[in-house]
């Protein structure tokens, strides 16, 4: 059976390897380059160590025929290290080198006579249709930001200011530093990404005391919550620090909990109005970083509504159609690669009907 995989991110690549190991024909359609989304946040250190981000099957494929030193399994790599040391070598391994079609965007998927018809835009810009017996949608969410306004719809002025707003993590202390040092930044959002940006702004404030931030979140206690006995120490310490500065904001930080973005006026500086305790709070800032999450793009036609956010596990809305990886969590940003590896194992148990199948053992 031909399996079509959408997305050559960490989960699409692992799913393709699993398929090929089982003898399935499979092809991976990737809108950009391998690990395209990981590259966009490659400067960030993962919370999870190498051992949780990779699989024994993947290392075997990479190391076949040559001896390389595997990284220390307990160390947390950056996104760039994960791409360069694991994802790219995996994509060019003997098993996968002819499976990946880069610069090929899946536009829609329809079911016809028990098979899937996949409409693609190929690298020349032309559209064509490919057919497959099963589809694994591993297309992630990172390229598809949510809006920062009330209820996830654009606030007045937000659409016009979209190109001025950072919806993806800026590299505050590295590549994008000049945009933030000595300036005033509004950070919207209460997830790990917002916390990472605040940590960076704090470091810049130590270098240049004019660096300031306002941090606005919709609901106190919304996302950044310390997990009891969090197994990932880097995540635990980031959350702890963010809660500390929210509870007792230092001089460089203005913290506004329980507020919504009312409007944005884009000029040389950016005017922002927040609604806080029934009153308008007007700010003038240099940068707006809106880390308010990402949402899944609907590719299959037969759905009548967008996929629900799954707490865990995989989404399987149609026979032989699976949504794996970050996309299976919808707008929930708690997805971990280790969960994705379990999803792959589950999906192939369903495809093969073998409940004991486990190539990761
Ligand atoms: C800043 C950040 C830090 C993170 N830290 C961790 C961590 O510490 N530990 C952890 O386990 N997880 C972490 N994650 C979560 C998660 O593991 C990553 O988001 C991971 O990249 C998800 O892998 P994926 O393969 O599901 O999706 P992605 O990596 O997003 O890959 C999806 C791929 O699909 C392609 N694509 C999208 N649409 C189409 C289309 N229509 N046609 C063809 N191709 C398409 C994209 O170009 C992309 O290459 C982090 C995420 C972020 C954003």
C-alpha cells in the first residue's frame, strides 16, 4: 500500500522510516525543505534530551555502514542541532533518500473510491494529483499562527499590522537582538515561548537598562503552570522563573494579567490598547511579540469542522487517515516528540492489524 506522508518534520520522517521498514511504499511531501519548521526556531534549546527526541530505528538508519559518535543521550539539543545531527542525516539515509519530495505543498486531500486523492503544488508551481492508500498528516502547526485578538480572531488593526508583529519566536539575544535591546516590547501569550522571550529580554536588560517589556496574558493561570514533578528540568525552571517575575515584576517589566487585546495602531511605534479590568490601557511599544499559539490547517475535504485538540494519542478521523505529531494536538502546545513516536507505533498497529508491532523495542 502506498502511504503518503505530509511534512518532513521530525514526525513525518520517523513515520516514513517506520513505513519503509515494514516494506510499504511511501512518499513524503514537504512544502519547504526537510525540517523546515524546526529551522524556524532552531536557536532554541529543547526541554527534552536527545533520547526523547530520537528513536533507535532512526539512529540505526543514520549509522548504517559508518561509525559516528551519537550525542550524549541526556543532553538537550537546540533545534538546529536536532536538524543537523539527526533529521538531515535521517532524510538522506538509504531508506529515505528517494522518499522525500521537497518544495511540494499538499493543497487538499479527498477520498475517492476508497483511496485518497492528494492535490499538490509541485516545485514548478504546477498542480497535480497523486493517489495513495493511506495518508499520515504530519504537517505541524508552526507556520499557521493564531490571532491575538479576543477569542482568537484578529483585533481591530491586527491584520494591517501583521507583518510588524512577531508571531514566531524571535531570537532575542541572537539574530534579532537589535530589534529588542534598549527598546520596549509587548509580549502577548502565556506559554513556554512567551516565557523564553521574557528570559531573553531580561538578559538584554542586564546589558542595557533601557530594555523594557510589558507582558500581557488573557487569563492568569492559563498555560504556564508548574507540573508536579516535571520530568524535564529545563521546562520546570523556565516556568518557575516566569511565575516568579509575574508574581513580583522587576522594574523592567510591566505585567498585565487577565486582559485582552482591544486594538493595534501601527505607526513608527506601535500603539496597543489592552482591556484590563473594564478599562482601556493604552501602550506605545517598539515591538509586539504575539506568541498566542498556532492552529492546524485543514487539508482533508470531508471534515465538516476543524480537528479537535487532542490531549494525547493520535487523531484518526477517517479509515487510513492519521493526524500525527504537533498537529494532532491542535492549538495545544504541549506536544512532545516522544508522544509522536508513540503515535507512529499506534498508527502502524492499526494499519497492519498487529497489536504487538513495535519496531522501537
Ligand atoms: C519553540 C519550540 C520548542 C519546542 N521544544 C520541544 C521540546 O523541547 N521537546 C519536544 O519534544 N517538543 C518540542 N516542541 C514541540 C514539537 O516537538 C515540535 O513542534 C516539532 O517540530 C513537531 O514535529 P512535527 O513533525 O509534528 O511538525 P513540524 O516540525 O512542524 O513539521 C511539519 C512539516 O510539515 C510541512 N508542511 C506543513 N504544511 C504542509 C503542506 N500543506 N504540504 C506539505 N508540507 C507541509 C512543514 O513545512 C514542516 O516541515 C517545540 C516546539 C516549538 C515551536
